[in-house]
């Protein structure tokens, strides 16, 4: 389990999302009416505005769309990683769904870099998300 001073604060719509990450899975809001995936977790579909959504597990795979290298941490917890890459990853499930997270890789990020989710357990009910390059050694 990772030590964290700064933790996500789950709300009604995201508590199952953070729990899934603690359990090692990535779930995303999925509209039962139109099939659209919506992130972050919310009660309304960003495509059809319907309210019949469920949190469904996704493949956890995608590609880097954009990134930034962080040289000054904004929280004490992230200081151990500095400098680190914060990547915006486009999920394989849908072309317009992007999820940010720290990139774990021994190579520089590039657009189209294949990644998979690397959930990190903070507590028994809270997890956080990082992305790991599919060819990363560590
Ligand atoms: Zn919808």
C-alpha cells in the first residue's frame, strides 16, 4: 500500500471508481442508452445526457495523446517522482475519452505510446491511477 498525505476525496458518483482502483481495476461510466463512455465518473452521459449509467470495467489500455514533464511537484506525495511525466491517455474503448495519470516508463513519452493502467492501492477503499508503458521494464 502506498503512503499518501494527499488522497482523493470520493463523492457519491466516484466512490466506486476509487474502490475499483484500490482493487486493481479501472472502471468508467458507461451509458446504457447510447453506449458512450464518460470520464470522470458522473451521473449524466456526456453524449446523450441520459442518466442510466453504470461503472463498467475497461481494458485499461490506450495510447498517450499528450503529456507534460513535471519538474516541481504541487503535492508532497509526488516529490519522490520529480521529474515525472503526466500523460493524457486516450482509452482504446473510445476515441474521445482521455484520462490523465503519471506515466511509468524508462523512455520519453511520445504520441501514440502504448500504455496500460497501473492502479496503486492507497487504502482498502482508495486507489489512484498511473499509466505504464507496455514495454516498460519496471
Ligand atoms: Zn448516452
